[in-house]
C-alpha cells in the first residue's frame, strides 16, 4: 500500500522487483482476501502474482543476520506534517539526505492510486484520505538498514 513509488521506480530503472509480505493481515479473518488484493494491486503496478510472496509467520527469527550480499532498504518514516502534504513533500525530500529516492510522475501516481484501490477490504475512511494527501503515494525515501 505504501511502496508504489519504489516499485514503479525500480521497474523504470530496468529492475524486476518482487514483493515479500510478512503478514496476511488475517486479524479479521480476511487473510485470503487480502492476499488476493495484494496480488491485484501488484498486477496494476506490473508485478506478476508469481513474484508476490505472502508468508504469515507470527515471529520471524533471523538471528540478526542477512544473507551475504543482501542489502535491505527501509521506508523512511516522516513527521505528521510531511506525511500529509502529498506532492509538496517532493522538494523537501530532494533536499534531505537519503539512500534511495523514488518520485512518481502524475501518470504513475494515478497508477499507484489504482493499485491502492485494489485493497478494498482495507480501504477505510482514513485510507481514502491517504489517497488524497499522503506523500507516500508520490514519494518514497529509503534508508539502508
């Protein structure tokens, strides 16, 4: 729901991103519905269902180690003001240091909105506001873990 700029940016750069989701979101017994919604959303973003994996482990044990050569980028969490100024945050994001920055065009933003609308079971009132105001629909700034 929050990574459309990064996924579309990676695809534009020639990469073939895959999606790993660590929870099926089964709190309301909607895990299977949410898996299908994730696949549909990824399809809108050009990622085939075969490249979408959902694991549903309560606890992930990694012993604090990543496979050799593996780099992990995490989505930067920004303050509330920046979070809800939509595309106005692009300038701020460009001025601040980051390890990776993805900014969508107007056309790509519309594609990201269509992908977000695939998550029908989670599209509550506050997520509708997200579609209107969230910077995460337009820009992803990531940091190396």
